[in-house]
């Protein structure tokens, strides 16, 4: 890491090296595969489309910042090989959307990844910490964010855009060096490895067919089964059409429109046209299709019964949730990590539902191993006490 000097990289961001050909990309990727790590970031546009459109891929190595131009390059096989080379750590910050872009453009994810935002939470620097604030606190660097909403597909890019994009990777090696040193002092580097791997695993989970999307509408848990089947089928259709047409979901039907359709249960085009949440062009182009899902709701429910949407937890759990969260908060304070990363709301609900719905409290698989070991036994012990109270009440 001594070869990675953030001031050298900061200076190189003034005139980053452009990579605009497959030959140059291959040459640089071969060099990057000899290094212990590279920093990565992307700039993209996602306003009128379902999928992000890559505008830039930024890289920093031990000497220089680089801008890969995806508008000039169509063969990314060299970069894919780098991504799959596990001897090279790929540094990123708040990587979730970048990973989605890489999966779309390259078909692979970079591995292994170290996300400095995850690192910041595990070291209690701050949860969901932005790069700008991190640089201010740790390097005393003031980083402007005025190019955040730039058009990254236009060419040529302005000098301000170029500088901004390159700086996004220039500081990551130094931040990583600081975080790694602190992790090693605490003997908790494996925690970061596990959380980063969980992030990569989650990036690969994609409900392409959209058949589980309806489960997000938790307010519809009382829906009769024929309406639930129609909601499932309608949201799945929206997902597939949005992907096929490459437009945002809400350009087809907003979530509120889906709920309005199910609640109103229109019988014909006249009924459907009265719903103010449906765009007129969708009514014209897809109105009959939408009505088809309503008409076939009962048949669909019989042929393929929808999974029920879990009912809200009983009010009994309101005060006990605080006790369970307190266990995580106490452990977070003792281990100097951000409490938000130690126990997430969704994980806590899954833990409770395992006992309420299935009769045995089990730690959810979404919890990484280090977190299960750190707070799992205390959570399960407390749930045993709560369960006795619940059964006696």
C-alpha cells in the first residue's frame, strides 16, 4: 500500500488517462492484474430507462486515474477477466448501483470488493456515510459534488466533469489503507469481508420475472386470494414490460396505480378509464391487458395460489422490539460499530416471524456469520423469555 499515494492520485485526476479502445483496455487490465488493488466507480444515466446507461467507468491504480469510455468500447472481456481475478481487491464506495451496472454491461461482478462505506459503518465512522463527508473527516479534503446530476453521455465532457469523475476514485486507496489498519488493530477484518460478500450475493438476486414484487405491498395483506393473485400477476407483467421496453416501472404503472386497480376492481374499459393514477397512453395501449389480469384473478389463484403477504406483527411485539434492538445497540457500543449495520429491521422481523409462524426462532440467513455469533445467542435467549410471556398472555 505504500505505493498508493493519495496526493499523487489527486494530482493525476487533473488529467486522467482516457481508455477508448479494446487494445488499450486490455493492456491496462493486464497491468492492473499485477497489483494488489484498484479503485472503481461509474457514472451513468438512469432517468428514462429501466436499466442504467454507462457513461464512464473510473479506475485508479498505484500511479494514475483512468477513465474508460463505454461509448467507444464494446468488448469488455479484459475488464471482465480483471473483475474475476480474486488476487486483486476492487475498492468501491456505496457500490450497490455500480454493481448493478457492471452486471448489466459486463455480465459479471468485481470480486473481491471492499466497499469503504461498509467499512465506515463497521468502524463506527458513520452509517451510510457519503464519500464527501468521509474525505472531509479523514483527509481534510473538500470535494465538490456539483457534477452529480451531469449528463455523462454527452461528448466531449467538460474539464469539470472529467476532474470530478476521476477524483471519485483517487482517494479510495488511502481510505482503504486507513480502514484496513484499523480493522487489523481490532482483529475484525473478516467482518468487512463477510459484509462485502453479502453485498455481492444480494447484487446477484434479481426477480427478473417479477413474481415476488407484490409481496412488497404489505398493506394488502388482507386481500382476498383472487385479488392477491391479480396483484401478483399485474406487478409481474409490469416488471417484464418495463424491462422489455427499457423504461422505469412507473412509466408503465406507478405502485399507487397498481393498488388503485386492485381496490377498484374495474370490470371494463370505462371503469378503468376513471382511475386517475393510470396514464392515458397506457390505458390505450395496455388497458385490455390490465383488465385481463382482473378477469382472470380467480382462475389464476386456483391454478397458482399466491403466497400470502405476511400480516403485520401483533402489537404485543411493539415493546419487545425495543428490548431486542437494545441488545444489538449494546453490542454495537461494546464493539464500536454502527448499530444500524449490526441488526437490520428486516432481519429482526424475519427472526420474530420464524418463531411466530413456524414455531422455532432461527437467525435469518441474511445475517452474516460474525453478526450471528456476536448477538445471535443473546437475541435467542431474549426471545425465549418473550415467548413464555406471549404464551401466558
